[in-house]
């Protein structure tokens, strides 16, 4: 990396909840070995079953982790945006990837080898605690989705999936008023753990009620509060 790119990488790492725990010299060491990569929309960064020793920090764009069934069905396990880390399980074992991570739009990441990061975890125990906390949060999110799919109606699951996307948009700076989500009905269905047809019918009901407005590859949430009323 050039000095300019290294400084940008260190600044990105320092802005993330996990790596902000590290002192500047440690951030600079990671930035020195981090590899900047770009992926177009709809690209698999890695696939379930792949070998790999890198974790990734998103600089811009959005991605999701999906679990794939042998019959072709898939569900969304987690969503990632700027500042999020994924692929971190490779830091702890030599197992193959447990899920596929694919981009939802153009994504820029920093790739960090586990062999470069593990010595820093040993030298900075707070980083190890941060990684464990990140894994725990992801496990809680997965458990919440499993519970939702088990006990909620299809309408409730789809509304909850849309509400999650609204929450993510707000965390990235969206404020008040209508909130535009860059997503498709297929992606919403996978996040909700239902079929595209079932999700499409309920999304059409929400559009007729004036809660949302549909566009090509976009959904505009016109009334987030009314949407929350369906999350049960």
C-alpha cells in the first residue's frame, strides 16, 4: 500500500467499533498488510465450503451472508454495511467457510489475513474480546431470525425484514421521511425466510395501503411506523 492508502486504511479501521479498540501503532500495522479489494454488485466474495484465512472490513457498500440448501433454497443469515466485519471465523479455526457472502451493491473492502491479525489479538486482549462480542451479536441476531420464522406469520416476517433494513439505513445516516431501500423482493423474501411469491403478495398489500412504494430494485418505506405495526 502507498502511504496515502495506508493512512486511509488505518482511518477506516479506527472508525469501526471493533478496531477502534486498538492503539494507533497496531492500526498502522494492520493497515500495512491489509489488501483493498472491490467487488461489483451480485458477486460472491466467497462461497460456503471455500477455504480461506481472510476476514474482511467493509469500506463502502452492502453485502449479506446466505445459507444455501441442496435444493436451491437460500436464507439470509446476516447483513453487512460500512464498518462491519465478516469472515472472522477463519481467524479461529482452519474450517471451510460456513456461509456464502455476496454483494448487494458495489462493495469495497479491506481483506486481512488471519496470520497477520492473530498476533495482534494475542498482544491486545481487548481485540479478542471485541471479536467474541461481534460473534455473540451475530449469534443473537441469527437466533432472533430463527424465532421469528418459527412463530410469526409470513406478513410479520416480511414486515420485520423490511424494518431491519430501515434500521440499517438509519444507522448509516438516513433520517425521517420516506426511506429508500436498495433491495429486491427476492432479497426481502430470503431475509424473511419465506418464498418470493408470499413476500410479493404482502409487499403488494403494503403498497396498496400506502405504507411503501415499489420501484425497480428499490422499496421506499413511506410510513415506517405503520410498518412496525405489522411486526408481530
